[in-house]
C-alpha cells in the first residue's frame, strides 16, 4: 500500500513538472514575443535591440543563458556589456577570449560584445563599485546603440556578489533620474533562495505558481547550448562549476521583474 502511494505521488510530481515545463515554455515565448512587438511598435522598427549587462565573464551563461538563447531565437539583436575582465586571479586576458567564445555559442557575435577593463571596476567581491562611474558607462553604451531593452541583475545580484548589485544600483539610478528613455524596457533577473536555486528542473512548478513578470524556459537542446557556452570558460571550470551546471535553475529558467522608471531617492557614490 505504501509503495503504491509513493509511486502515485512520484507520478503526480513528474506530471506536474512536465506540465509546468511546457506551460512555462509557451508563456515565456508568448510574453517575450508580446514584449518585443510592443517595443518594436513604439520604436517603429522591425527589430528589438536588447542589452545584457553583466559584471564578469561567465555571468552571461551562468545566469542569463535561457534569455539570451530565446531572444536570439526570436531574432532580436542581442548585445552584451561586461563591466570587468574578470581579473581577480590575473586571468583577465584569457577570460576576455573565453567570454567572446561563450557569446558566440549563445548566438551573440563578437562585434556585439563589449568588455570594460577599468581600474576602478575590479573583479572583487569586496570592492565597492562607484554607482556614478557604472551609470556613466552604461548610459554611454545605451546612447551609442539605442537599445530598447536592458536586462541585468536585481538588488540581490543572484549570487549576492557586490559587483552584480552595483550594476542594479546604477541601472536603477539611471531609471529614476530620467537618463534612460521611457521607450526602453528595464528588466532585472529575480534572485531566488538557495534551496530553489539548486533544484534544477524540479523548481519549474514553483516558477509556474509564483508571480513574476515573465519567464524564459530552455528546451533540452538549448540547455546543451547553455552548457557548451559555460564550457568555453575553461579557467573557471572548478569542480563546483560542474555541480552548478547540473543543479542550477538559472541554466533552465530566468524570471524577471520590471525596474520602474520615475523619481526615486537613491544615494549615489
């Protein structure tokens, strides 16, 4: 009797996960299409120009791979702005090359990848990046390329890394000070708790049930693409990275919230 109940419970959970996967997959594609059509109509152009803003080489595949792959599939013009060369262990030159190779796997050509190597923006979790400096670099890039979608970290930075959080503060400052056009949609990647973070595909029902702006779900074949991108970062492939690839929900699903634009009190340093 107990065995039968366990089997029924397992099959029910499996059915729920599979249902969540396909439902979220449809919702994510529909929401991205609607967002892209909305932006295109406002800009009166046929394509969407999306900018992913990260702090280090490998952030793009560790955290944003589902979104990048989906946007590329939808023929958006996807660019990457990385605000450091990842030189914490004096591997900056190698990591720059790894980043370009990773982006190529994800569908972003080298011509759309920009890496900032500024002495005041070191790859260091103890370093406090200047909000004004980061803001100036981001807004300069936005003005140069006329993006209408920006995606980056939220206030908790997914992993809690200070450099990730500094980018969110800078984008929030730009949004609140009116330095970013209202026609540009600003999205922050939602940070989930450690338990949810490492549930891999088992986390999908929670992403289905809990509210968010929208989700981007990977097809299994796309998961292979995301993994291949991460494997380009050879200097970072320590044992725990392999565990991350297997268990992290960010290799499968991204959930975003809109960064509001409008007057707001923010301390600038």
